[in-house]
């Protein structure tokens, strides 16, 4: 899609397909109508995302440090493209001003509402659902459509992982002793 402007004033939104423009008089700014992927990862070279960033470091409700990697798939709302162009700018600016800012903040703050054990043992879908709901509203207010928010990986501190493993080993030892008795 494209925003056609004359002397800096937006004249019209040209949706995909052939259109005419007045040479020299009208300027055209292009916006993708495809889905865009923003991803946090420690290895930028492996990711095929359109926009890459570092993982979000935060803590859980019970104070455990975690690093969260996630993917956000979204697209521009064609019905609000003129507003988006006027208020947010080009695609890279939209990603920086809305997608990156909102997703990192929401992930960081919502993770603090969950206990580490819940995120470690599989309650990740509730966390993911809460983040998606929060981001959907925020994105809609900014002329974006959130397709999906996906948690790819939550990394816990080595001490926490070792403590969980030790607890599991102790539980297995207790069960083994009970069976022997």
C-alpha cells in the first residue's frame, strides 16, 4: 500500500494494485501489507525475522531472574494507514515506537505477575495469552493488527535450574525408598 502526499499533506491511501500519480507534484511512501516479524534472540544471524532484538531480562513474582525470547507477528491496518504514516512514520519507526517499546514493556511487567515455578513447569500459555491480550489493544490503538505473540524460550538462572533438578532427584529418592519399604 502507499501513502500519496502533495506538499507534505496526505492526499490518499493507495491500496495494492495499479494507481496513477502526478509526477513531481505527488510523493509516494510505500508500506508493506504483508505480515512483519519482530523477534528477540541472542543469535541475530540465525533469525530470519524482519526485525531482531535482544531478549528481555526481568524477574518473576518470587524474585527469580529470567530471560525471555519471543516473536511478534503483526501487520499494518490498511484502514488506518494514513493515521499511522502521519503519527508514527515509516515501518522501521513503527517497529521501534510501538512494537518494540510495547512488547518489551508488557513482557517485562507481566512476567513479574507469575511465579518462576509456573513459567518453568508449563504455565507459559497463560503468560503468553495475557501478553497477547495486552498487546492487541495497544497495537489496535496504534493502527496495527497483532497476529500472534509467541514465547519461544524462557531461560532461568543456572542456580534455579539446579535447585529444581535437585528437588526432583530428592523426590525420586523418596519414592524409591517408599517402594523398597
